[in-house]
C-alpha cells in the first residue's frame, strides 16, 4: 500500500531548520595546551551562555571561559520549538503538585525571568524574532476539556492572566475541526528563533569579554591546586570554579546518571504558507499552541509563516545511549505528519521542508534540579524536560548563587534544595520507562483514565506525561 505521507515528507531535509539558517558565528578555536579561568562553563547552549552573560554582568573583571564539545547551540538549544516559557516548573499543574507552598513565588519569579529575558534581548540587540504571544492550550477530547477547565479555575483564582475559550471562540482564533475548547495563557510564553537566540547570546557574551573554546569535549574533571581541571584530548583548562551546563550530553558527574535520562523529541516544519493558506486557519494572534493529551503536540508559526509541528512521540531508547542516527526516526515523522493533516485538513497540499530530532534531559519531576560537587567548586543545573529556553536563565542564576557559597533567596527554595526521585538502574530503568510510555498512550485512548501503574507513580510523586 502506498504511504499517504510519502509525498509531503519526500523533500524534507534531515536537519534542524533553525540550525540550517545562515548567520551562525564563526566557531572558536579548540583548546590547545593549558589555560586558566576564574569561572569555566561546560556547554554553550542556553544554560551555559546565560551563566556566562550573568557572571560577566555581575563582575566584569571575572575571567569567564565557555568550553563546548561542538559549536554553540548544536544540541537541544538549537533544535527546540522556540517556546520561551515563564514556567520554571514544567507547567502550573506540575509545579503545584510538587512545590505547593512555593508556587506563587515560583510563578512570580518565572514571569520576572521572562521579562528580564525580553529586556536582555532588547538591550543587546539580539535579532531572534521574539514575540510575546502567549500559548493556547487546546482540548481535542472531552476529558481534556474538563482538565483544562479545572486548570483555568485554579490558575485564574491565583491571579494568572488566562482566558477560557469555548469551541467557537478557539476555532475563531485557529480554525481546526479538532478543537473543543482552550485556555489561552496570555502573557507567560514568548516565541523565538532558538538558534538566533543562541547566536545572539554568544555574541553578547563575547562582547563582554567571555572567551570560548569550541569543538573541545571535556572528557574528565579532576581536582587541582586551588580549583578544578577540565581535561580535553588536546588540552587542559584550570578554573577556580565550574558551571556544568551540558544537559543530557556528557557523563562528567556520575551521580547525575541516577537522576537524568535522555529522551528523544522530534519535529517537522512546513514550507511557508501562502496568504490563502494562512487565511484558511486564521492564527492572526500567532500564539504558540499545545494540545492537552498526555502525549501532546506543540506547534507554532515562524517569522516567515511556516508551521513547526513537534512532540507527541517522546522516545527513550533502552539503555539510554546517545547516537547521531537516532536524530532521525521515520516512523515518528509519519505519525507527526498524520496528526498534522488531521488537525489542519485544509492544508492538505502543504509539504514539509525539514525533519529532525534531538535529545532532552528529563528527570522524574520534569523540571530542573540543582546541586554542587567538588566541595562546592562545581555547580550544575539539569533536567529541564523541554522547557529550558526560558528556565535556563533562572538555572544560571541558581548556579552562580550556589558557587557564591552564600544563602540567597534562590538557594533557599525547596525546588533548589531538593532532588527528584532517582531512576532505577538499568535494565529496570528501561522496563519502567517503556511500561510508563505504553500506559500513557493507553490513558489517551481511554478518556484520560490512568491505569494502576500510573496511579501508583502519581501516589509517589512521579506523575508522568510526555
């Protein structure tokens, strides 16, 4: 039987759309020989770049060096959907279930963090198509609509700027026959070009005197006289302090293997829509969209009116090994294409130009956690679970506060002081994750009803979605 999605996918390039653009900074030279720094940052994605920028803004005389295995933004920071969310807790409901006593403060901190990101982008002239459009959370089944209504009541009671839309109202915003209702979170999400944000942050850091070594994978961290030593195969960087900002990549701290697993996420992007095609779906306010299933999709318009369509099929490969060939998964691309055309049947003639995947660092609480090692000389932030575009700036502030050794408002947060529940060792880990993934898919098919396995995870604070 002919594959109905062969034609729309036939010309898709197997590379991240964002990183396939022109405009990337020339890569820095690799580390050769021995160098020193006051603060060394491992990783030149959002987490590392925000840490470098904030460190230099706090102390212009501080010698800050960023060392990167590839080039800036090549991993998760250049492969995501460009949703820059104010949420620090992977959504309101997830945060409320885990940090109920702090949720009001965390929401305020998150909105302030997003305000400061917007101000930083303006101040440094970073051209990344920043649009503070908010996010539309849509329901495509009755059980999703009920849960969205409950979320709206809880969020509005706490003063969040949310609007509840019925079927006619949401379809007036974005015309999909699948929508039954929605909650529009009006001001807590901005859309960005993720690669251009990375490149702009890198240029801003360099302008403040941050030094870079790229194509320099750190293979080992060891203690040295007065600090730490970062070893690459061609050189060594000696630093008084270190911020570890590698996400799912790198196994430099053995303890993190208990808490973090790599999950692959996949996305498609269309050719630019014509004016007539865009008129068919509306979307005049250009907000980002996420549906409310456990296996959810996220999608948005780009500056040139392409639709980025991603999510749903979060894949853990047994054993957790990272491999470049796993960045492309044709089975998932066909599923994503099918769901795209079900959502927008009026776009039946649209073709996809790019398809790609990448790895996300996730943990059992689905939001970042923090800590130190090497007697406080190293700080880390990891586990953002796909919402790191904005939250990494908050994480950078936490890492710098932890390295200061002082008690601060951030270091005293329960969210910062507590670790998530660790994952079991392999092969039990793979079994647990695959059983959970199958149970999540089953819940979506069964009106959102969670089976005994998922209810048990909920009971132990491990409520799980994709």
